[in-house]
């Protein structure tokens, strides 16, 4: 009996030691949740999540894990226009810019998914071919800028259309807009994009539906005959920039909410 009691005591001590050393949720780099063995499946949890609900109302220049890039513009946390929580309002004058900036990214395999809800109050109606960007991803290894969310005013149609684009890389400055993807002002939409380094592919989804006509890849894009190659991503900007001076209208408002980045598709756009 004495031997059995000693054996049971040893088992109890070992179990206690294991519990004491079991991994628990811990804070990683600012704004990043470190996956742990207790989170299932942790490796697919968003590594960036921002709902703006915990930020104070009013002008904002930074948040948990993000900063801002502003010229002739502003970012303000406001009560949600849908009646729940808070949202981010980005406003620019002329061809200004207002971006939420997520620095220090290092996605596994240099690929990631992004999801956000947005509403653009007005799109440009002048000058002809006015070009705007809502999302821009970049890396320090190359000057290439990848613009998975953006578009252009097409004068022949008198309308704005969504298009994936790029600049400063070997394929030049281009926006592959499609007339089958009109940009609608004044309405909320849930947008997703996937940056996939396997074939330098950019895929866009709107309200849970893939917009296959907007997809670009290594050989299929809107630039020169050179290959389109993604940089090693370390920064993502989300917001608004219009590049031409003296646009009509002269100011722009964009509302943003429910931002999430993950190594797998986050989803939630159909709910």
C-alpha cells in the first residue's frame, strides 16, 4: 500500500507540473495575438483584428498595432451608422490621402487574407480616368505596390469601376478595372481579398462572392509583358487616396469597420 500511495503521489505531482507549464494565451507583438495550444485551430485565427469599438470617439492617429498616413485628410472614430458599436470615418480633401497603416506584417508563406466592411459616400466624376485606392500592400524588398482594392472613373461609361492594380514594379502603373464590377456609392459592402504568393495571385470577393473577373496573377494582369511578382509583404494600408488634382467632388468620405487579416479566409461576409 505504501508503494501504491507513493506512485499515486508521483502521478499527481507530474500532472500538476504539466498544468503549470501548459501554454496559455499570451500577448505577442503589439496588435498581434499569439496562437497557443489552447486556441483551436489557433494557427488560422486572425493575426490582426480591429472593430474600433474600444477606441474613444474623436480624431485618431494610432490604434493597437496600427498607425496612420494622412495628407489633407483625417481619421475619426464615430458611432456606427448601422447602430451597433463604432466605426472609422476617413475623410480627404482634393487628392489627399487618409490611411490606417498596419506595419510589421510577416504572413506565413508571404500570403494572407483580408476582410473589411466599407462604404464610400461618393466616387470621383472628374477628371477623366481619376484613379483611387482603398487598399495597398507593400514590402521593403522591392518598390512594387500592390493595390487589391481600388478603381477608376471611366469617362466613356461615366461611371467608376473596381479594379486590382499595381505601381512602381516591373509591370508599371496599371489598374485592371472591369465594367462588370461597378463601384456603388453610399452602400455598405463586405470585401475580402487574398494575396497568394504561390502564383502571385490577387483574388477579390464582395459580399461573400468571388469576383473572378478582377483576379490577376503572374502572367495575367494589366501591366507590361513582364511578370507580376508580389513583394515580401510587411505593410498594408487601408483607407482612401485619389491621385489627380482638382477632382469632382472636391472631398471624399469612407467608412470602415470589422478589419481582419488571417492566413486563412476569415469569412463572415454572408452574415
